[in-house]
């Protein structure tokens, strides 16, 4: 345990020993900085009561830290070539289970239920493959897992969009989709130099803390998310114009104006100025009008 995986030297050794070549298409950028990993573990509050779920263990840099601090670790890895490597690098840790599966196909709820001990908190921690960050997080949030928090290393711009506040250029339908389920905060920005190979983009660590209840009551979640998306379809257009475009044949401009007036939302505003409560009000009003 003294020779940590997440150092440039040890990582080089492991890659060389197995003749491993990075697959860009799988978003393989491995962490080579133990300090960052220890910070993440501390921020998440991983301790010996924790069940940790990891997505994409790579050669085990983060997995090792999770194994040292958590009770159990379950890690999903899609790349078959990494399985024998992980078997070797994590051989000292008996509390790790590596699952060879695409996380997008995984039944995470079931695996959690099969492993969970009474009163055990579950935390998802990952240095995500950047090419599918949004699909992975969307899937995991929609699965409504019994998870306390998701702490993920992702592209800085995407982290900013997920944690954005209204009236900010990063604020959009992704913000609402994420903040409907969680409380989002950027914990730290991370330089490119802590990865091997270095990615082309800057990274941040984002923490999503699961909410007990959504912050707003909506009549129909799918309808709500569609309306939100419609309001951001053309960011520089007014709310009313985006809605006219979206409702096309269903409601004309006049009807839309009447509904907006009734709920007290000015149609000349832009979508990016509406907070989550206002989006809920809007979606519920149109949903009701449709009945
Ligand atoms: N956790 C390691 C680290 O921090 O050094 C590796 C992180 S690397 C950014 C992303 C990892 O996710 C790679 O090991 C890659 O093979 C894996 N991966 C990519 N797509 C995946 C998917 N759909 N399901 C599971 N793992 C995936």
C-alpha cells in the first residue's frame, strides 16, 4: 500500500508491464496525482461504513483509494483489457468487486440492493469518460438510486452547466435536469497535468447531493423537461417565441400569451432568466390547459 497506483512512475510501470495502449474512444485519461484523490475521498466523506460505486476504474488509481477508505467498492469497467491489470493492481484489496459491463447497460439499483448493509451510505465516485458524461449522469439520476451523492471528475464546462444559476450563460436545460434531482456544486478545478495522457480540456470535480424530494412539484416530469428544453431551444429568443415554436399547432400565440399572463410570467423574458419554480409553474399551466 505504500506504492500508490496514482503516480506517474507507477502508472508508467503498469502500462509497460501489460503493454497497454490508451483508447481515446473510451475516454481513457488516468489520474496520476494521489493528493487530488485523497481530497476527493475527504470531501465526499468516504469512511469504513461506505459502499462506493465507481464507473471506469482504469488501472485502479481511484479504486485503490476507495478500497483503502470505504467498506466495499463496486467498479464498472467496459474495457476487457483492463480486467487482468485490475486483478493485479488491486490484489491486496479484498473489498473490491470489478464488474465488466457498460455502465449504460448496468442495473445499478439491483447490485446496490444485493450488497447494501443496514444503514450503509452509498456514494458514487468517478473520473468519468468525458465522451459520455451526460448520458451516464442522466441515466443514474433517472434510475433514482438509493445514493447519497455523486462526485465526478468531468469537463469543466459541463460541471459549470450542471451547477449553474439563472441568468448565467451556462444555465440551461441540463442545469434543470440535474438540479431537479440533486444539489450541485463544483468542489475543485483540476489541471490537465494530473492525467496521463493529458486531455484537451480542463476538468472539475462536481458533487451532486441527492435530494429527498424534488424542489418543485410538477404534474408530469417528462412534460416538464420537454417544456424546459423548449424554453432554451433558441437562447436569444424570448420565452414566448420559443413556446410558440414548440407548440406549433397546439396553441397559437394568443393562447400562449393568455396562459403566460395568468401565471404572471412576462413572455418577453428569456428562458435563462427563469428559475426552477417558474419553469414548474409554466409547465403545470400548459399541462393543465391541455386537459
Ligand atoms: N478511474 C481511472 C482513473 O481515474 O485513473 C480511469 C478514468 S478514465 C477517465 C475513464 C474509464 O472509464 C476508462 O477506464 C474507460 O475504459 C472506462 N469507460 C469508458 N466508457 C465506459 C462505460 N460505458 N462503462 C464503464 N466504463 C467505461
